[in-house]
């Protein structure tokens, strides 16, 4: 049996969407300004196998700008993985947010670069550990 390199049968990623972006310019860019970054991924289960990872991101540089955005990554687990709760937890709580995060990082870089009023901002990589909080509307 031949297996495709890089193919993941246990977790399917169906894409990411950005649902809201709020941006306020508060002043002129400053060198060495303190950056406050709050990234909170939460999980929303639709069934045993389908779930979303919802990211609320708050990015703030005092007297320069603030950016708030919400993005959602869409996922589905194979039914076979439900038999192994440890692997399921790893895929849901660690792998899924790690898959969505580069899209958020890229969005922020491109968004700030295209504004022209502030320098492009590249946020650092982020690693997710622990159990995600469930999303409640």
C-alpha cells in the first residue's frame, strides 16, 4: 500500500475565513514601541467530527494603532480517530490552531503593509499548548 507523503487522513482542514477586522490608527509610528498581542483560540464543536477553531486577535501599539480581528478555521476529524482520545485531543487543541495561525500572521503582515501609514508588522510564531476553551456566543 502506497501512502501519499504529507497526507493527513485523521484531520481535514477546510480553510479559514476572516469575519471581522477593526482597525484604528491612533498616531504616528514609533521605533521600539511596546506591542501588546492577545491571541485567543477557542473551539466550537458542530458534531463529534466537525469543529471550528475561532481566533480572536487583539493587537495594540499604544498611541500608534489597534487591530481586532476574528477568523475561523474549519476542520473535520476522521471517525477512526474518535477511538483514540489522546490523538484526538492533540489534533484538536494543538495541531488545528497551529494550522490556522500562519493565515492570521500573514493577514496581519499584508494588512499593515498595504496601509502605507505604518510599517509592515510581522508577528512572531506562536505555539499552542493545553486544552482550548469552548466558544460560547
